[in-house]
C-alpha cells in the first residue's frame, strides 16, 4: 500500500471510514463482523481510520464507533501503534434524533476528553472539526483547536465540511504546516469540492474525501449511475468501486479517500484501488474534478 502525507503522519493512500459500523441507517453488523471488517482493512495495509464521537446508533451511545475502533485495534495481531486514528468533534446528537452543532470551547474540550477515553489514548492523532457551527466565529473555534493542541490533547488539526474561505482562515491562524487535513465530500457523483481540493493541493494540506463511492446507496449501483466507471472497470477486470478509489487518488498526491465498508471483502477490494494504475485514456473517460455536481442519493453525516 503506497503512503501519503497527513500532517506529521505518513498514512496509507486509502483510509478506512468506520461510520457505517455504528450509524442507525447502516447494515447493522454484529460486533464480531464489524471487528472482522476493521481487521481486514488493517490487514490490507490501511493505516488511517476515520471515526467521530457522533458515529453511534443513538444519542445516548455517542462514542460507540470510537470504542469499536479501540477494541478492533486492541485485538488486531499487527502493530496497532502504526495506525493513525482521526476522529471528529463539534457535532452533537439530540434526544429527538437530530444532529446539531456545537463549536464552543467548553463542548470541544469535554468532547476531546471523552474521545480520548473512548479511544484508550493519551493524545488524539488527528482531531477534526466535524462541521462549522455558524453560531460561532470561525476564527475563535480555530483558536480553541490551537489551545487543545498546546495542551497536548490533540496532535494534528483537521477540518471537515468547509469552504475555501474557512480553509484560508485556518491556514493563516494555524501557521505553516498547522492545518493537517480537510475532509469534504468528493466522489464520482459529487465533484463540486474542486475549489477546496485545489486549495489543499496549493497549501500541502491532505484532502480526505468522504463517501468516495458516493455513499452506500450509490456504491451499490456506481456502474449504472456513472457508466464510464463500469467501462474502465471492465477494461481492467476490476470492480467499479476499485476504479473510483484509483480515480480519487489520481486527483492529486494529497488526496486520501476514506472508504466505508461493513464487510471484509469490500474493504479488501477497495484498498486494492491504491495499486490500480489508470491510464490517461481511462482518466479522460472518467472525467476530472469539475465544478459540476452530479446528483446522487447519498446523504451527509
Ligand atoms: N465528515 C463528514 O461529514 C462525513 C460524512 C460522511 C462520511 N464521512 C466519512 O466517509 C466515510 C465513508 O463514507 P460512506 O460509508 O458514507 O460512503 P462510501 O465509502 O462512499 O460507501 C460505503 C459503501 O460502499 C460499499 N463498498 C465499499 N467498497 C466496496 C467495493 N469494493 N465494492 C462494492 N461496494 C463497496 C460498502 O458496502 P458494504 O457495506 O457492503 O461493505 C458501503 O455500503 C465514513 O465512514 C466517514 O469516515 C464523513
């Protein structure tokens, strides 16, 4: 598995996004099946796992996904110390089932402490602001992340679901190499994060593409939703999902797709996308990162 830079870390070019193992709309795998999937990701050479405190079946099980990752890393036969875990804070789940935002220092501080406990770690490798809280001044929240970093609770700072102006503010406030990553939606069916992807390239910030297969519903029918992916997959004798992973990686050395999977066979297949070399002809057929948003049924979390 080739590696790419993520702030101070070198991680596998393909990351594993674990949310599908905890969210209520997911396929509801047993804990054994879930852990087998994480182990398969690690065995395939993946050394970056993306999680979040709010990835949980319900409001009162927040931390579920982080605890699952800790358990999977603890029971894995390989060297878990080489695995970078990126988690997120700044979203909350309410009793009535809604997702809300809280970017206050008070909330982030207690969320970090809870994530450290859930993950069984002394420091969080990459702590990402899950989604900007429009009730807060953006720069103030970045200052809160700086404090968390100075306190030694988090190693690297990441942002998620942000626009170019916000990335620029964070880069200015955090200083050279201060912003490790931006995690935005980007897939064959959702290409409008092009400006943020480009800005990250210019500033040597890792761009973590979320739902890189378009989310669970789209992933099942990628071939029919975006037919060129089926054509190129046939050319290479591989799955359209594997082509989607290779296509994401081809967008730049700073792009790291975070593939979600709830089965060992699917994460193994997608991880192999890191080894798939697409030709110029393939890439021309698949199209680049354009400003055009191709409608999909995937939902954001
Ligand atoms: N920051 C944010 O706001 C945000 C929002 C959404 C997602 N994310 C991140 O992105 C990660 C991935 O997102 P996602 O799970 O929504 O979407 P995704 O990775 O685009 O799609 C996941 C689906 O792809 C299927 N799949 C994976 N590899 C496959 C293969 N080789 N062949 C066929 N199907 C394959 C999986 O099927 P099986 O279940 O059958 O394995 C699963 O249903 C999340 O875990 C999270 O880390 C972040």
